[in-house]
C-alpha cells in the first residue's frame, strides 16, 4: 500500500495527538506528579503580605539577623546575641514544596540563643523556612531556602 501526502499528514496528527494525550493522562493519574498549593487560603495570605514585607524590613534594620547552620542532629537557627532570649517569641514554619504532608511549624524555644530543628523531622531536599518572630513588641521575619 502506498501512502500519499494526505494520509501521511493525518497519521502524523494522530501520532502527535496520541503522544500529547498520553502525557496529559499520566500527569492527571500519577500521584508523584501531584503538587499542592503553598497555602489553601491563598487570597487571605496575599492580603497579609504587606505585613510580611514590613517584618522583613524590620529584620534588615537589625545589626545581626538570624543565621543557620547544619549539624549532625539537624539545623540550628542562631538568633542575635544582642537580644535577650526570654523576650523572643514566635514560630518557625518549614514548607516542603514537593509534599504538603511534610510541612510543619514549631514554637520558638531558645537555648543559648539557638533553636534546634531535629534531623528526624527533615527529609533530604528543598525546604522553605520562615521564622515569624517578635522582640519587645516589634515584629520580624526571616525567610530562607534550605537544601538539606
């Protein structure tokens, strides 16, 4: 059987459409390709974004900001030594972009101006960390992307 131009073009279109449909169906069925939103209440978080910008600006005004270090037992967040640790209050949010089930938050409880995030809570890969904290009625925020 001889294939002419018209038949070849139709077969090429059918092949291309089949190829695209295969990937569309795979992306919708497989769980490994399922990605969650950063937050369920996206619009409410967007309205509060200006306060986050203000907190980040306050943190830039500090003589020393939060720093972090990876150790064998996890990640250590180091708060400024110039501040009294009893007056530091807030929360640490750890967001895992690849899986909503691994996100967690913890209250700030300092020991010698440091906070340990234990190794057993952290999986290898990317983490977005956000420290929302206050000191003497002034609010601050620290954001960082970590690869653990």
